[in-house]
């Protein structure tokens, strides 16, 4: 799980049976004490593998939306909740967003996009790299650093400063910071319900495709490296952007996945206040 | 598929704020660590590792 704190933005991403939405009331309280007022909210998640294990207010998306509606102040009056389906039942995208201005006003700045990748059915050899060796005598930080190198995570963005941690007996989390951009990876490697996620922020001004359609694009290279670390059987990619270039972004995502043997199975787009457009794509490995 | 196990799929919350005069543009970064821990206590997790730079602070959390 990860927390990112910017001067006027906070991102919390948690797995397991955490009660993430319960952070909203104290967060709003502390922000108000600093003279800050909430202007937008976005909540997203995939499809829980073990939904019956989730505590209040996460027992269903409906319950989550009710809790969000009750927790957010009335001035966030532009609200939308939607479930974005796919033809892979295990990968469904839930989105709630709210903002205080007309949806035509874009949050965040219009050149940025957020990519959230969810991967299941990880390659067993790769997943094994995220298990601690019994009695290794290492701290979580030291074991995390070892996993970062062994798995090749340090090569995804060589410019990033990485903060990593290995859990006992297994599991891994890392945050990468590169200027004002973050990236984050979380791994649950147990066979039968293996899962890994990769998330990063990019700008449409960062890079563009080569004229010859090659892979000279940093964004594509980073996505490919991240997915290759885990060699998943099933992947979903959500791209959230307030830019008008979302169609180009999702085409680039598909272009990044194809050479890895991942075939696009579904693609869906929707518009949300505060978030802009959300494009949700799913892929399966041809080997499956 | 196991009957039960650790839930990998994350929940993700992103909140944006506005204010008249965030001190030295630090805004939410001024929150004391124990306030962050108090917020995370509600979520049922805690900080295990941290790093930051000129722009933002990043924390790895338990769970």
C-alpha cells in the first residue's frame, strides 16, 4: 500500500481488508485546519478477488458510493459513479468521482495522465522472487531492495529514486519518485490469487511514438518493462486523463502490450467529473 | 482459486484541495507525521517506509 502527499493533492492506495474510505473524514478535518478545502475526489478499484472478506464500507460498490456521498461536502456537487465492465469477469473497473466545478473545468492539469495496471495469474517463476527466504535475517527494507534488483524493477524507470519494502513471508511494495512524478508497484505473489499492480503518472508532452511506429517512447518502454517483470496471464489497464488525447493514449497502451503476447480483449471509455476520461482495457496472454 | 487469501486488488483514493495561502506552498505536506498516522489508523494500516523530494512525500504502508 502507498500514500503520496503533495501540497494540494493526496493519493492513498491500499490493498487487503483496509477501510480506505474511512480516511476521508479525518483528512478533510486536517486539511481544513491548514486552510485547504477539498475541490475534487476520485475513488477507483478493480474487482475484489475475495469480496466477502471486505469490511464496511467496502462490502459492495453501492455501499462505497453511499459512504462517499455522505462523507463529501455538498459543494462537490458534480458526482458520478460507474462500473466499467470487460469480457474478463475478474477485471472490472469501479470509478467514483466528484468535483466542485463544472466538469468542463479539468482536473488535474490537462497534460497529465494516470495509468493503473492490474495484473493477475502472474508467472510462477517471477512471482517466486517476491517470497522472503526463511531466516534471511534481513529487514523489510533490505529484503525489498534485493527483490527490486532481482526482479528487475529498478530498470523500469532508471531515473526514479526507489523506496521499497518486502513483507514477511511474502509480498512487496515500492514507490518510485522522479521529480514531481510517482510510480508504485504492489505484489501479492501467492499462487492461486497472485496479483501485481503498477501505477505511474505521465504527460502527453513527455514523449511521442517514433515516426516508424517503433518503441522509442519512454511511456511504452516503462509499461512493457513493468509487465515483463510479472508476465501475467490477465491484465487490465486504466488510463485517466483530462487531455483530449485519450484515444492516442489507449492506442499506445495496446501497442505496448501486443509485443508481449497480450491480446486486447475489451476497451471501454467513459467521462467523469474531476477525472476527465477514463479508458479501461483488458488483455489476456495468448499462451492461456 | 483459493477460498480465501490476501486481497491484492487495491482501493485508490485521490483528493485535490484548494486554499488561499498554503504556507510556502507546502499545504498538506505540513501535516505532522502523527496526524498522518492517525488518518492511516482509521484505514487499518501504518507507515513502514518513507521518501520525499522537493515536490512530494511518498510512504510505503503496511498491508
